[in-house]
């Protein structure tokens, strides 16, 4: 059975979010799906790396993009559909700082 956004009460119910990503989200203060609304996935990733003291795989950004977009009303897509967007965005950030 397919869930709608209004049925989602747990982070793990969001498409692409499993126990590990849900635990990471909780570390950065996201405790329920609605907490994703208005959050920048790149800032969340930076916060996660800072809080854990580790550089996480950049694919985590893809998952954060997928989850956030789903919660704002976009159709669910596999996280890897956001990889090219993430790469373009990060490359543009590097160009701005050089």
C-alpha cells in the first residue's frame, strides 16, 4: 500500500529513508518528517559531518534531497536520481569560492 505524505509520521516512512539515515536526521535535529520542510539538504549534510566529526559519503545529500523534495510535494524518486543535481550544485559552489 502506498502512503501519502499526510500518512507519514515516522522518518523511516519517507521514501529512501531507512534506519541509518533516520538516525542521522535525528542527530541534526530532524525528529519527524515535517521537520524537513524548509531545510537545505546541503546544510543538513554539513551539519551531520560537523556533529559526527566525519565526512559522510556525498550520496547522503542525494537522499536528503529526495526526502525533502518528497515532503514538499514532489513525486517520490529514487535517491540516485538526484546525484547529477548534487554534483552540479557542489561544482558550482567550488567555482564560486575560487
